[in-house]
C-alpha cells in the first residue's frame, strides 16, 4: 500500500472515531447536561471539559481540517468527493467555533441554563450531520480506491 492509500486509511479511522463520538455527544452527553443539578453544574462542566481534549476535541478538529490535506495528498478520487468532504469539514468547524464553543463557555462561566443547553443540543445537529456526511463520503472513497470492499 502506498502513502496516499495509507493516508486514506488513517482518515477512515479518524472519521469513524469522530462519527461515534459526535453521535454519543448528541444523543447521550449533551442531554445529560440538563440532568445535572444547578449547584454542581459548573464543577460538572469543568470536569467534562478538562477530560475531552484527547478523545474528542483533537480528533474533532482534525476531522474538520484534514479533508484539505486528504484532497492534496491522498489517493485520487472524484473531485466531488473531496469537495463535499471539505465542505462538511468547514460546516463542522464553523458550528464548533461560532455556536458550540460560546455556549460551552457560557455554561462553564454562568452555570446551568436550560435554554443554553437546549441550544447546544439543537446547534450540534448540523455538526453531527456534517460528520455523518463525511463518513458516507469516506466509505465512497474507500469503494472508489479499493474497489469491491
């Protein structure tokens, strides 16, 4: 296997890791935010944010940015696959930076707020769907590069 194909395999592992993470966050973790008592909320949220960089934040940001490198250095795939993968990464990045991070900061600073938690869940859907789209595109890339999987 040559370097471009190895890069694709790395991307496969990353994007499917992030896919599992984002669905767990969307369906379990964020809804649990509403179940924590107001008195313990800031402590709970700080505990959460201190532990997610390695398993969630670093892979998540990598999934937003690596599609550009994959398009340049990965195996040759149809242009539409690369462009959709990049576009989905941009959606995930914009949602994270513009919508999700400010709400997390608000929760950590001000404590439990049901409206903010509901926004966090609602605004996470585009990111969840964009990462899901990346996973579908990645499967199509695998099929294109390796043939009958």
